[in-house]
C-alpha cells in the first residue's frame, strides 16, 4: 500500500509533469469543458430528457428541486433568472409555473442546447441568452422577481462579483436561491480526483482535480486524448473503475503522443459560511441557509415500499409540495454548507 508521503509525492509529480511537459493553457470553465458537452447532464434529466419515472429516487429528488426553486424564490407567476442553466435546468422544469424565465450562460454550446430543448418541449416562455463571463449582466437594475443559481456561481472567475451582479438585477424584496458545490465533501482522500468525459468517438478528456479545501479553491487540469473513453478506462483499470491514483507519470508519458490539448482552470468554491458573509457584505437584507427540497423528496421516496409508492406525477407532486414547502423554510447550520436563500 502506498504511504501518505509517497502518495503526496506522486500527486505532486503528476501535476508538475503536466505543467512542465504540456504547459496547459489557462481558461474559463466554458472553454475547459462546457462548450464541448452535448449534454451537461448526460441526458439524465427527467421531464427534459426522460419521462418521469416514479420508481427512481433521482426523479423524485429532481421534482423536489423544482419546487425548492419555485418556493424559495416565491416565483410562481413571476419573472425568474436562471444563472447557468446547463441543459435547461431548472429553467425548463420551472417554466410551466412562472410568467417567464430567462437563462443566461457564457457558453455558446449551453445556450444552443437549452434553446433546442425548449423548442423540442414546446416551451415558449423560456429564453436563453449568452453573455461574456466576468462582465456586467445585460439587464437593467431591479429586473427579476427571483434568481436561481444552481452550481454556477463558483464556475465564474470572481464569484463574489458575480453575486454582486445578481444582487443588482434582482428586484427589492426579490429572492436569490443558491445551490453550490463547496469542497467540504471531498475530505479524506478525495482532494485529488479524476473524471473522464467522452467528447465524441475516439476523443475524450481526462480531467484531474486538485482541491484545496481550506482555501476554498480547486485547480483542474484537462487533457484531451485522441482515444475513446472506453479505451482509456480499459487501460487504467480492467474492472472499469478509475481512481486518481491510477494516473501516474509513466502512464502520461506513454500516452503523451495522443494528448492533443491541455488546459488548466482554477475555480473558487465558497463554503456556506463564506457565502453568508459575502451576501451580508453585498447588502442582502435577509439570508436563510436551509435544507433543500431535493433531499426532502428523496427521503419521502424512502418512506414508501415499491408497492405503496404513488405512481402518477400528480399524486407525487401533491405530497412533495407539502414537504418541500417546509424544507425551504427550515434553517440549517452553515457548517454543513446548505443551500441558501437571500432576500434583497
């Protein structure tokens, strides 16, 4: 078994090798990965890509997150902004309940995907707009009744300035609901991690993460490889599961001739405490860290046996709504990095 000292040395050697041998280009999140993904969710989203399946806990969770956004923003019948909509989530599942929803993203590909999904679903009250990340949002002050930001603020170069812009375009008494990826969940050996993304046939990306939990940032390296994801996984693990420790300098040396591009992206990942501090500094009048509707809906799913669980969406919505309406008001301690509602 590799000692901690040797493991740390190995991690350092891998990242040093990438820096020294490949000289990766520094880039933003959309250049790093989002412009290349046909589906940010791997086509897994219920309603958007799949029919709702009452037997899947993930579909119940997604439904809970829909009502979380709707209730925490007080958005029914109003105009909402979706900051960083991905494949059109949550814009397209919220759209039937609101007057209008506008999704904004810095990735051309994400805007194209969202627009195509809206058209395919027959949704006419959702619009998707591109902007340049780090610049002023293309909206007047006090434009939106509510704002949804799902794992998107931390993907911008300066998250605090991003929140300042969201504050500017939010109406007085308007509500901002933030889902975010803090780094506390990556302790105990997950600080360094790997993800392999399929770009297309015979082309994939190996993404290596180096997370600094205490300083709340992550450095990500992307190596575009002229090989299929299946081939890379097979090389690294006969059992089909890949871990960071399988990426070694000798392995990288062996595939160097197939590395056609290398990139590096640094992202800042505020903790719950940091977000609350920022929101106060920016001027939000009330900040409410809460439990989230997705988890509440998943817990509800577990209360039923397969036989007794409701099967139709109308019945499921009826019970999920009640639980979620409580969850989004139930304050949670900031040390668990909960979702946050901020009221202007």
